[in-house]
C-alpha cells in the first residue's frame, strides 16, 4: 500500500467522523526499515516519522535532516533514563512518558538544554504486565505529577492489547484526556487507524503498511 493510499484512507475516515480534513497527523514508523525505503518516503514529501530506539535514530536522522531539511521525528518506543539526554536532543516528541523517574529526568534535561519536545504519557489501558504505561486508575495523578514538574503534556498514547477490540481502548484514552484537558491522542496503527481516527486520534502510527514488512536481524 502506498503513502498516498494511507493518506486517502485517513481523509475518508476524518470525513466520515465529521472531522476537519488534515486534523490527524500520520507518523510513518521507520524503525528497523532500510534507509532506502525511508529515503523514498522522504522523497514523496512526508516529514513526520517515528522511531523506537534512540541509538537507531541517532544513526539515521542527522544525515536525512542534512539532506532534506527539517523533519519531525517522534520517539514512540520505551525510553531508558540513561538515554534521556540524547532523546531530548534528537526528537521532536516523546510518546512513552510512563513513570515518575523518567518524567523527572526529562524535566531536568529540558531545563539543561532549553529544548522541549512534545510529551505524551503512555497509558496501559489493557493493564498488561509486559507492557509499559501508567495504569488508567493512576493516570490522573501521574498527569498532575508531570505538570507539577512544569512539564507540558501534549497528549496521551496507547497500544491496545492485540486480542481485544481497540476501539474500547481508544475511547478510554479519550476519556482520560478529556477530563485532564489534554488534546493530543496518539493511537491507532496499520490495522486499526481508521477506528482511531473515528474516536479522535490526533496522531496515528503506521509502519508496515507504508514501508513494507520489517526484517529483524
């Protein structure tokens, strides 16, 4: 499926939901993709990408930005505290703020660098033991804690359980966001992004549908 096909489907989903066309941002998830595939999407004019690992992004995006100019790159994978300095330097947004220790480290690094990426709090709506994210019952308190650190929270992020209806999790994330006055909703991937758009996603994360299947070494 082509990039233009994905964008057309997003626009149709926005129209069906009565939303403004273009109100959903498409994050092209370029993690573990060959550079030539990423280069091809950049040549088509797309300028918003998602990476899972700081080190991989460090080896990729400085050169691409030198060639193509400004490109927004979002960290959508888990972040270790010892990688926060590099993450704040490199990324325009961090989608996986999920614990107080990490939030404190990010707050300190923002002060040190004078640069503030958009921050999304990951919510573990399925309460899965193996998955990162604050639990729904603890989300309000964690959002307040982050704000008390003078962190501006741009949005919330979710990765629904693979064996459950994602719309239930998208709706729960939206409720948490609404009661906390948060506008951003990072939700929806290749298999379910149209349902996410219908429920108010502001950012969707699509990888294999744009780039093709990943080959992990």
